[in-house]
């Protein structure tokens, strides 16, 4: 998606070690117009798969997941990283390593909002190693739901995440695929 790529080139910062800072428009301050356009594009790409829910991880995946769900006309569920007291005792929980946090995080979903028979579209901000998305897939599968697609705003193709997700056997789409990040350079895949 050209608008996202242009924004990454203009405002994204390569911090080294595979970290791309996009806090000014995706991860901390959110450009609502850009996220709406991204959600519209995901809805176009995944419109025919019959998803009944969008699933994402707290917090950075919420904006693109929400706009995608809005354009598809379905609910969005996000996996929490901390269990609130309002959540039932029995939950779906998995662990996933976080590259940006430098530690393992919990992903928790209430069985009230993810059930057997659901057709789940996973949307997240990044596809890097695939660990977070695989964690979300484990949550959905534990609930008895079927994964029907995976979308990421930004894919870092050099981290092998797409290959890690191949076992899901679903369509995978990214809106901006980065093939190289070295020094100040951010290079997109063809």
C-alpha cells in the first residue's frame, strides 16, 4: 500500500536490530485516516474469506484490527497482556516472545468472546518472526475457532515470519513488506 510505504519512508526510524519505530503514526500516536485506509485495504483483500471475527494483540494491533473489522462489519477481539478482574477465571492464555519488549508476554482472551466455530482473521501491526501471530493462532485454535487469514501492516521479510506461518495454511497479506533495514536504509520488497 503506497500511502503506508511513503509514511514509513518519511517518518519511520530504523533503530537497528530489526526495530522499526513507527510511533508517530501506528504505535503511539495513530493516524486515524491512514489506519482507516489500511482497514479498507485489508477488507478488500480478505472480504471473500467469510471471517466472523478479527483477532489481534494488545495494543499496537488494535487500530488496524478495528478499522478492518469496521469495513468487514464484524467484531474485533484483542488479546490482553494482563488479566483484568472483570475477566472470568477460566481464560485462553498463551505466551509469545516480544521483540520490542525484549521478553515473553502473555496473550489472554476470554472465552466469552472467542468460541468454537468462529472464523478468525488475525490482523496485527507487524509480521516479523511470526511469534505473536502464532500465539494468537494458538488462542483461536484452543477456543475451537478456525483461522481463515492473517494480515499485517508491516512485514519484515528478512525475519522469516511468513515461513513460520505457513503451517496455518491461510492467505497472508502485508501492506508494506520490508526486505532490508541496514544503517539508515529501509528497503521495500518488490
